[in-house]
């Protein structure tokens, strides 16, 4: 969850009460039912029957627009396989669980609402997606930055590259690829956090935009058309949301945490 942590850290430098109240839920016909009436699927098979397009749509939101359709389909199938089967070494298998959906615990995730359940599923997808992308980028065949050495310079014979050329360019290529990957991971994490804020307290989205556009509270408050004190309170709520996003804790709407500036 490193990418999630990178975004959340900017909003999480404050303490949160350890004992958080869980949203109410019930158990009906061996299914968890959230306070919003959402019925949590018991396993992957039921999840896929009810939400067959969820993973494909998630992949579509988290890949570049220029990604080939076949790659999108490959990512989708890989992530479906990940949700469908736990590793043989998983600690959850000792409890008789065989897939990711079965590992959802409303006690650990502070409720069984639709938002709680899909936040958990999306975090699992995001973690696995970043792992798969990282593995792929280490494979020279899949690197989008690959190019033909023979087309770089007239001074290089077609199909021939000496050691000096490789050493002089390999570090530059590696750094460029790593920088590109970090930027993509940051965009992915920011998009996930923005979705979380939109679900929990959409009134704070404008504060996020102001923080991104300015460097200090004064200009940010002016941009929002409010006082510095009110902006600082909004920033504190954003930090609380960042902490909840990172840990899975419940965001308690209406609270007004204070911060030391």
C-alpha cells in the first residue's frame, strides 16, 4: 500500500482515537447486511455474478487512455484471478477461506456498507495492480521505453551496440522509467483518495484543489472565499480522512478535529 501511504501522509499527521465506532450491520441468511441495506457477497462467485463489470471498469479507470484494449483485458483477467483464489500460504486459508472476497471483515473495516466493502475490494485491486505493473516493468520485453538502437545514430552500425553506448544510456533510461512509474502510481493513489473523499465528505474536494494549487493557508483560504481558520479546519478534516483512507478506519462526519500550526 505504499502508493496509498504516499498520498495519505500529507493528510494524516495527527492522532485519531483508537476506538472507533463501527457502522451498524446485521447478518441475514449468512450474509452481512450493512446499515445502507447493502448485502455483502459471501465469496468471489457471488461477487462476480452480481458485479461482473466491477473489475473491468476499475482497470479502465486506472490505466492510461492509450493502453491497448488487449492489455486492459489482460489486466482484468489477472485481477479477477487474484480475487478468485488466495495463495496457498495465506493465513486466511487456516480459517477455511479460499478467495479475497471471503476475507472481508466488517469488524475490521468498521461496517458492511457498500462503500466499506468496495473500498476494501478496490484497495486489494490497487495493491495487486501495482505489484503486477512493477513486475512487468522489470521485464525488458514489456517496457514501453524500449527503442531500436539502430535508429538512434548514423554512427552506429545497424544491429550493433558497443558496451560504451549501453553504459552511457542505461542509467538514463532506468531513471526515466522509474520516474514515469512513480508519477503513474501517485496519480493512481490520488484518484483513489479523491474517490474516497467524494464518498465520505464531498464538500472537502474544493479544499483538496486549493491545497494543490497553493502553498500556504492564506492564498488557499482566499481561493476558497473563506477565512484562514475555516480553511485550517477543512485541512484538518482532510488529514483525518487521509488517516482513515490509509488504515480503513471509519470517518466520523461532523467532528471538527483541531491541529497545531
